[in-house]
C-alpha cells in the first residue's frame, strides 16, 4: 500500500497513515519502508484511540510521511547561436 500511495503522490505531498502497533510493529515498518519509496518520516502523532485487546492498553498513532521532492532539473543551456545568430 505504501508503494502505491508513494507512486500516486506528487513531490512534497503528505501521506498520513493511522496504525496500531499492538501485535505488529507497524510504526517501525512504515519508517523502514517509506525511504525505499522516497517517503520521509516527518513525525508520529498520538491519537486518543486506545485498544484494550488481550489486556494490553496501547494507543494508535498517525504516521506522517512526505514524498521527497526531486532535485531541480538541469536547465539545458541555450545555444547562443540560436539566440544571436551564427556568424557566416
């Protein structure tokens, strides 16, 4: 899912994913998978959602990932002859 979202995002766009980490370390996984798809971990926010399954009380988090912007494209140099004309 992260790969498909990364492909759909424009450079600099933000992706917020709410996960719980009760049984699996999903926050850690997101932080590891993101850079492989040019997504940078911006921050993790706590939520007020609490899961009390199996005697464990753990809140869910929202992971904020931002798509890296591509390096500025090189501007091709304009041939001066096109601008000023060629000397014959």
